[in-house]
């Protein structure tokens, strides 16, 4: 195995390359965090919309059931007279 000596210049070059790589990595991670935040905002909006739809449907069902029970009660009262 060949043994090489590391001069100050070579070490400085290696450190500079590593710093550049870390800067690129930080930039990429920053972009990924921004994308994740945007996707989570969209997902939360979709969930809110879904719950609003479920809530609206349940309200319609409840009103329909109350109406049906009222009509049934009225029919029973009318039949008993």
C-alpha cells in the first residue's frame, strides 16, 4: 500500500471540498423541509375539508331522521283519534 503525505495545502483542499459538500447537503435538506411543510399544509387542508363534508352529511342525516320521526309520531297520533 502506498503511503502518501498530507501537506497543508492538500488538507486545506480537502476541507474546502467537504465544506462545499456540506453546504450542498444543507441546501438540499432545506428544500426538502420546505417541500414537506407545503405537503403537510395541503394534507391538513384536505383533512379539514373531509371533516367538513362528513359533518355536513351527518347534519343532513340527523335532520332527515328528525323529520321522519316527527312524521311517524304525527301519523301515530292521527291514527289513534
